[in-house]
């Protein structure tokens, strides 16, 4: 069920109070049951695959840990990776590769249609398979002792706040917390409610409101003018950020209400002064996973400049592919890889700048120009991210280049400004306070309550009137 | 004292937040303010220069013109030599589900202008979502007539013959002493008093308009499916439609019979069937179906369906709704082909420089 739906509010309204009533030693059992109910709401068949992933990695983790020889340990590790990649490949990538091969062999008279699978992509599969793989890899690296409790491990995999769209948690962060069965503190409850309020506002009042325009335009581009297309691209950049960061805030907030701390997934990425900085602030959990389990094992930046560039390209293409089984996502990854390589080349050994600190008007202006430039680069990649096919992406570019004015130009400009200002204002507050629950920084309780009440009110009113849009990252 | 201070600060904070959120909602075109008014001589009308934002199967963002309809703001006083055609109909005609420039009103006006370059062609869109035939007729009598159209197109379907009276703030027709009469007492009921009370605020605040819309939904039968999603009983979801869209016996609609009979007798009226189905025999007789001033879109839709075109499917939202963009183009071309002979027959409409209808109107 979607977080931004009344059925979920009803679900949380029942689940959370019962959580506090359940004896501590049974809380993980309860949360596991609740997590499977949550997941099964989409489609009960998905629970079977989730359970299979859980059981296989639970036992493989133990056998891996208990294995006496390095060879056996490696075998168990590769078995786990093969199972997880195999599940991911079958459900997500199989048809993509069949279709791609089909395009090659069709001119030669070949036909692979019979191999095409009629298959539904289970929600969250890219997230929980990566999460379970991190478990077995960390056990293999002896960074983690495997748990002997299938309930605890099952909850680590299926923990409902982050099951379907992350953050992708490392086992060494999440599993110990689950094993300890924490009780949320009063501070966590305050932080949790605040994060949920801010997250809902971002998801519903920025993500959904921009998304309904974006979806209509990208869904039938030929029916819209150049102004609408460019506005849709700008709004999509805003939508995907508000949607995902809003969801992540809700997930973190819910987890805090259950006494669990999840990692931050975004750190004001649209205030990045370079593409390298952007990728350190955007979907942090995925970036960390790819860095720890792909980039560094490939050699990272330790094997010379040329090899570093190759490693960057490989990891970015894999990030692209992770998002979707489509050549547009491969191009998305390639473009970002090229950006990173060029930036690294330009840096020429210098360090990537950290958080901006004000050093005068000139440096501030330079910062603004860098931020705008970085956002333009990112927006270009979004053309491929959002367009269903290459032809659509090419058509989009053609319509922008051959500009035709729109009769609702002033409306489009106002929309873009309103959403951009709101997004940047919230990020600027986060940037300045270095907190996501910045409302708690306000001294007066009445002011804090007033702000949160207003945010919840407008979100609930909007949600009642308009059909909720699913989280964009659910499709991944 | 502490408690009073707490509550005061809380209320002030909420008020300040509402102002900020109001600005955001308006600038972001998330919701519009109340964009209707109630004119004592017409009933509920579109508010002049009011913004509208509608996300249905498509998206429609714009402003009603200074006279309270969609499209170019043609002055009630028709320019000398212009050919003015008024469109009356329901949501299909009004078009608050797509861009105005892609709607058949705009496309048809453009095509007619190209075909008759010596004449200024004006198509005025007086369509209103939710209107039935009796609403359209009242609207024509009280409002459209002020614009002196040369031709009036009624774009309707069989369902429009059922007098629904869903809006308490528009006049309604009734039969008394064997004649058709118009009840204009809509300003005297509770609905009008409530409207007057709320209108000042709702016309200024998009946030309050959004709240009112949500409140209306919460009172409706759709509330359970909004809250319970797929756990709501299917019966709840369907009953709303069954109740409101059950087709009664159309032949019992005496008001509609009288209206369509009068319209069919007028030389300045063209009746357009916007449905793919044929009308019931009785209505076909009332509306003088074989008359030259009846345009049936049914054959067009049959042809489109045969070629595999889904006239109501919107790819952008994967929804079925009103005519999609391609269908608007087909409807335009078809209407043009049917209108041209009618216009040719009525040469004085085309050549009359005074722009005044010369054929006698049927008595009302």
C-alpha cells in the first residue's frame, strides 16, 4: 500500500499503537507479520518470493560463517549472489535481454518471442535483493556475525518502512538494531512524527502535484507544445526528488517510531556545486552499496587514472541498469559516468569540494553558477530517465530545439517557479540546519505544532481529493 | 496564562502557514479558487477572468475569458460581417480536460476560417460540464442569446434528455398549463444563501476551495473507497454510478420533448449527436432526425472503431474519458464536412454583412 494513501494511514494507526502494547520479546515477530501484511497488500504472491530470498540468505549466511575453508565460504557467497541476481534477472532483466537480442537476430530471420515471459515485477525487488546480498557479503568479509534468528533476519529483509523503496540498509547498521528490539525514546517519537510530516508534504504537495502534470505530458508528448515539454522536464526533476526524498523521510520517521534509525538517503543534492558532489548527495544508500560492493572491488581509484575512469563508467552504467531494464537507463548511466570522468579529469587530482561555506560575494556567486550548471547537467540525463524509449527522448529534444510558444506560457513559468522555490527553500533550510527534522530546531513548541498541523492538514485534504501517485522508485 | 499564550501562538502560526500554503497552491497551479458566480438572470456561470485548473484524463489550465466562457473573448456585440456560431453542450463541449487549442472548437474555427477567408468566423464555446438539454436550453435563452449567434450547435447525447436538476443554482424548465416555463427562483433557496455566504471566501482562497471539495467528497459515497481503497466493497463504488446514471424511460421526459421539438423547428439550430449509439426512435422523431440540420457523429465513431482507434482512451493517463486529442481532430473534420453544406444552403448567413440572422426563429 502506498504511504500517501488513507488505507496506509489506517494501517499505521492500527499497527503502531499495538506495537507499544506487544511485549518486547515478541515485537520482532509482530513487526515481521505486519511487514508481510504490508507487502502482501500489493499482491500476496510477492510474499513467496520475499520469503524465498529471506530463507535462502539466512541459511547461506550461517553456512558461510560456519564454513571451515575459504573455498567453501566463497561457494556459499557466490551461491547467495547467484540466487539474488538470478531472481532479479528473471523478474526484471530477462525480457529486456530477450528483446535486445531479438532486435539483433530479427534481420537474420531469428525469433525469440517464445522465450518472452509474462511476468509482473515484484514491488521493491531491487531494494531487498541488494539488501540481502549486502548481508552475505559482509558475513563473508567477516564484518558481520550472522544472526541465528530467522525472525530477526526476516525482519531485516522485510522491515516495512524501507522494504519497497529503501533506503538500502547495510546489515551491520540495521540488523543489530533489530536484534536489540529497541523501544523508541520520546525524542525519536518527536523526530519521527516531524520527519513523517515533512516527508508527506514533500511527497504529496510537491511530488504528486508536479507528477500529475509530468505524467500527462510525458505520456503523450505529441499532444503538447515545447513550453509544456520543457516545464514537464523541470517539474520531473523536482518530482523525482520530492517523491523519493519525501518517501525516505516518511520511511525514516516510521522507523524512528519503532525505535530504529535508518540512514539518510539524500543530502540536498540540488544544492551540489558539481556532479561528483551530486552523486554523494543523491540516493546515498545505493551509491554506498555500489561503492562498497562494486567500485572498490573493481579497484576503485587505486589502479591508475585510466582504470579509475573505467571503474566509474562501469558503476554508473550498473546504477543506470539498476533503475530499469531499458537502454534509456543505460544511456542515463553512461551520461552520468561521462560527467564524473570529465569532472575527475578537470579536477586533476584535487579533492572534490565539500559543503559550501560562505566566503564572500564572489564565492557565493560562483557557487550559484556551479549549482545551476550542475542542475542543468542532471536535467539533461533526466530526459533519458523519464522517456519510455530512445525515440521519445529524441522526439523530446527535437521539440525543444524547434521551439513553439505556448498559450499558457505564463502559467507554466509560475508553476515551475513555485515548485522550484519550494524545493530549494526546504533544501536550503536542511543545508543550513544540517537536519532533516529542522522543524524541531524551532524553540517554541506552539510554533512547531502549528507548522506540523498545517502541513498534515493540507496533505490530508489534498490526498482525499486526488488519487495518490505511486512512488516513482516503486517501479525499480 | 501559559495555556492562552500557547494557543494564541499556535493559532497565529497556523494562520501564517495557511497564507504561505495559499500562495504556494495558487502559484503552483495546484488548485484554483472558486471559478463560478451566480447571476440572478442566468444562474451559475463561469466567473469572468477566473483561473481554472483541471486534471482529468488530460490537463486543462487556463482562464475563462472576460465574458465567462472558454476561448477567445468575443464581445456580445457581434462585429459587422462576422459569422458567429455558438456551441452548447456538456463537458465534451466545454473541454475542461484538455488544452483549448486542441479542442474541436478551436480546430473547427481555424478550419472554417481557412475555408471562408472573406468572412470573420467566430465559434463561441458555451458548453458546461454537467449540463443536460434543459440546462443548455435555459442557458441559451438567458445568456447565449446576448451574443447574437447566427447558428447554435447543440452537441448532445440521449442521456442529456433526462432532466437531472443536479445544480440547485441554475433555472429549470417545467410544464404547466401545457406550456414550457422556466423557474428562476434559484436565488430564493437555502442553496443560494449558503453559496452567497461562502462565495466571498472560496473565490479568494484556493486552499479553502480544496478543503470544500474534499469535504464534499467525504460526504459522498466515494468516501469509503477513498479511505479503504480496494478493501471497500465494490457495491459501494458502483452504487454511486448506478444511482446517478441509471437510464430512466427517456420517452417520459416531457420537458426535453418540448425543448427538442422547438429546437428542431428552428432554422438557426443544428443538433449534433455526440454519441456512438443511435437515438431511441421516439427522440429521433422529436428531433426530426432526417432534417438537414442534424449531424450524427455515430457513423464517424463506428468508422474509427473499425480502424482500431479508441476514441476515448487517453494514453497519457491510461484512462478512458472524453474524446482524446486524435478524436477531436476527427470530429472537427467530420463536423466541417457536415457544416459546409448547411452553411452553403444558408448563403445569407455567409454573405450577410450585417451579421444578423435573417431566417425566422421558431416561437419559444
